[in-house]
């Protein structure tokens, strides 16, 4: 808040606009901004007012602030009523107040709102600032008789922006929005000041804060006649106004006529059939949830009934069960069919919780106006639009599918009413105003990427591989005669056991290429993402078996993935894995030992018999990968019981693999080194028995023995004594929450320090020893407590 923007006598009380793409952390930006204001000496303990225009948004934003009390140094408060709001703002300083803008409506018959404070260090933060922060000019409104509804006069009225400034004339106003508006009568920067920062779609996607949104037109899949198309094209700009105006629109003949066409029973039947087919195919490859936006409550209910007629198992009268619900309000006057779909505020909250839970059976919701703004469901991947929308309303709605979630490669907007032109118009404004990045990308772009990556992966099986000769010894038909091209087409006609063998050969081929493993994993991951987005496009369906084969080979390579740090690299798996399972075998299970060509041992996985069998494998590259995977898993499983030894083994494993990758070790040498590490792990498991210590005591013995000078000074017997005492004290003082309670940790630290001092542990080495002991204690505390 610099000079002339929001401070002192130089200010015009307009701090500016933060243009922040939906779904990319706008609420947290507000928290950080508030934290800065509170700690700024020039602000002299300001009062911060958070404005929203809906109760659910108010609750959502309040929860974010309430979770950040340490940063804000005070607890935020929600205004419960107009009078409560006035009490909260009539203070000398301080406070974080949450309220809906509707509480700034003056009493009936009055043209001004009461002045609540003339202080200058009040900051008003408006969320979704594009919607309600207007109305400085007077307008004439009808006054109606309550009983007869007849117009009996007129009154002067203003918008909420004017009433807020009546209440807080010297406050500074800042607007946060993902969809600013710049029109003659409604202009977000004009109300709040110039753009302070633009975090647009391009930046958000590049940062990984949101995912791309793809657009697919299925207008041709349902019968919308020429009259309907003409009405949509003619629909006037009033559609871009708020919900109150939209309700008025529904009374107009044009809306009624269009609603009748869109809601024609034959069209609804076609629409239901197409949505069910489309959604089910997407679910096969890309598990998640979807939202249908209907034009009216009647259409929403008719569409619901048409869908559950096709899929009766999706319906359940119990609010907590069922795969499809309608989110709307209705009254008894609407008739029993409509009233049956009525939801209360609490019921909508319960449904929202179900929708946000990826594991919940609720997969599909039909909405009209609710949940199109401020409703975050990260696992929502598809929005079916069957309602005319434009401008910021359209931009807000489609942003529901842009949240990041696990392996979600993007969101999809499916258009049944021909909104493409409106999307382009909306985009033109955001581009003209300084924003970058398309809000949506045509699904054809995903298809193009899919086909491009398919060609790249196919070409990898046409490269010369160092392992070709070995593969041909095992299977003479593995390659096309006289060529480097690996013949994976055998996979599509082979028996299940043959398919497993072909996957194994294909993996060996990839491992024999220069940088083959990393290239293959990278390209197949992108191919899989584009494939999941493209389904159920015809070109995607055509190649699903080939993609499934590549994904199967990739899955084999990734199964052996394990970094020296013990953290497996994150692999983006799409729902294509279901197709992979079907393509490989009927039981849908592939054992890594079976795929590697060795029997899974009944005894210890690191037994001498098993290690000899791995050492004798014909596919050496696979032997290395298998050993690395097994050792990595074995070491990680020991992390809780012995931190120091596990770190040592991880370092040894990482060193051996790096030497091999840098061509300092041959395949035979690295296999030998990995087997040596396995033997050392086996020996370390016997250490407690040799020392006469329990498993926990050995862990602390190793933690104390990391410093060679301390070992020399104290000797082995003293270290064992210290280890036993510390193990006993840690166990006695490990409470359920001690790992997160500073006081409990501090007490434990003192106990450990006293024990070390008592036995003469070198003072200059104690700090490191205590830290290691506490880390070890944290790892095994859960087992002790339970």
C-alpha cells in the first residue's frame, strides 16, 4: 500500500485489484496480505474487514483465516447479524471481521447506511470483487404493497458499494478476483484502483497451482433445433448480471421459450444417454467426479430422472448414499416431483463433503446456480454445460475443474449448448486486460499431443538396443527379421503367460537403449495423460490397446524405481491402469518376481538361495532393477527400527547405482556389489544378538556410535549401558503426542543430555548425539505408544 494507493492523506482509498486465477490460492494470498498489514507499524493496529457475497464463501474464507491465527496474531470473528456487524466495527483499533455484503443494506426506507467508523486504518478486502462492488449512482426502484404486490410508489436506491462507503468512509478498499470486469457501468478496477498484480491462467498452470481446462463440443450429440440455436445467439447481455437479475430473466418470454426447447423430453432423453456414456468411458481411464449445469430446476429434475432411469443403481433416497444428486431448493408449491429434490443448507453442506471426498460414492451432481463459484472439489474432472452462460459467470463456472488433484492431467468442459463463441468473447477480455493463457484448450490439442507422443514411444522400439542379441537368444521372433524393430504386436494376440514374457522382453529392450528408462517413463507418462484427457474420442479408443501395452512396460520399469534417498520418485499413473490390467491377464495381478523370471522365496527375501537365483538371471538389466527395488524396500522397512544403519545402507545403495550409471561398474560388478549390500543388511540384523541388546537398544547404540572419537573415549561397554538407559527413558516418557509437543520434546532432550553427561559422553559431541537420538525416538515412538 504505497503513497497515493492506500495510505494517509494522499490516498483515494482504492488500494487496487489483485487478479488471482481461481483455484490457485487466492484465499491464502488474502491471509498473507492481512498478516503484512497487521505487523506494519504505519497501520497502527488496523481493523481488517473481509467481504463476501454468500454465506458459504464467508464460511470457507473464515476457516482459512481461522487456521492462520499464529500469523494473524488474533482470532477472526464472523458477524452474525447487522447489529453484530455494527458492534464489531465500532472499535478503536484491531480486529479481523468477516461479513457478507448484504449486511450493509440500510434499513427499509433509508437511502444511507449508518456511519460506523471514520478511522483511516480500516482495510476492506473484497473477495470475488467483480460481483457486487458497484452501484454508486442512484436508481429508482418500485415500491410494492406487501399484500397485493401492486406498485404504490418509487424509492431511490443505490448499490452495496455506496452503502459500504457510508459506513466506512475513510477505509481503504482492495479487491481480489479471478474474473475482473471492465465495462462502462460495471468496472472492477474503477472501483478498487489499478491492477496490483495479475496471477493469470498461464502463470497458474506453469506453477502447477492449477491444471489446464480442455473444451469439447457435443452439441451434435443432442437435438437442439435451429430455433434453440438462434435464441442462444440472440440472448442479450443481461445474462452476465448477478443471480437476482437472472431470476428476473426467467420470467421473460425469450427465456421461457428457450427453456422449453432445451428441456424438451426427447432432447433430455438424448442428453442423459450421452452424459452417461461419456462419463462412464472417462471413468474407465480417469477416475473422478463430474458436475452437470442445467438451465432450470425443472430441467435439472427431468435430467436426473432420465439418468437414473438408465442407471437405477446410481439412485438412492438416502442423502448419504447414491452416485448422483441434484443440488437445488424447491417448495411444496413446486409440486411433489420438484419438492423431492429440495435440499436444506445443512444437506448441501453434507453433499459438499461427500463430493469433496474422492472415496465417496457420490460421483455426479446436477446444479443450476449453486456450487458454480467458490466451490472447490479437486477430484472434479468434468463439467457438462447445458445452460447459457457468458463472461465472468462462465469463467467462474469452468474453473471448478481446474484444481490440482493427484494424477489429474486436466479438467474437461463438455458443451451441449454451443458456448464456444461466449468462451472466446470472455477470453478476449482477459487477454486485452493483461491476462495470459487460454481458459480452455480444445480437446483436439490433447488428441494431437497423444498422437505425437504415441509416435515417439513407437519409435523407441525401432532403435538399436544393446540387449537385442540376448533377447533373440531367448525369443527368436522378438524382432522383425534383419531389423532393430522390436515386435510388440505379438502381445495383442498372445496368451496371458506369453504377454508377461513379451512385457519382460520389451522392458529389457528399453533398458538397453541410451537413457532408455527415463525417456520411456517420461514419454509414456505424457502419452497416458493426453490419452486420459482424449477419451472417449474415437482416435483415443482406436489406440487404447497399444497405449495399454506401453503403460504395462512403464509400470514394470517404475516398480523397480527407488532413489538412494529412500524416496520413490513420484510417478503419475492415470486410470489407464485398468485397461492395462485387462490387457495383461484375467486375474489382473502381476507379481514382480514372476515378471522378473524368478520364484518368490518362501523364506527371507535376502536369503542366499534367492540372491544366487537373481545373480544367475539371464536378463542382467532386470536383475539390477529387481535388486535395487528389493534393497530399497528392505532398507526403508528398517528406517523405523534403526535410523543410522538404514541411512548408511541407503548411501551405499545410491553410491553403487551411481557408479553403474556412470559406467564405472559393469552389470556383473554392480550385481555383485548389490548382493554384498544385501549380505551386510542380513548381518546387521544379527547385531543385537551379538551385543546382548534389544532391537530398540541397538538403534540407540548405533545413534550414539556415529562419532568415532566418542566411541574411543567411552568404549563399547559404556555405550551399551547408555543405550539401554536412553531406550528405557524414551519409552517411559513417550506420550501419544510427544513428537509434536515442544514441552515434551524439551523434557526428553534434558533426560538424554543428563544420561550422556553422567557417563562422560564428550560435551562437544553431545548436541549431534542428542539430535540423532531424538530422530530415532520419533521413528519408533508410534509403536511404543500403540
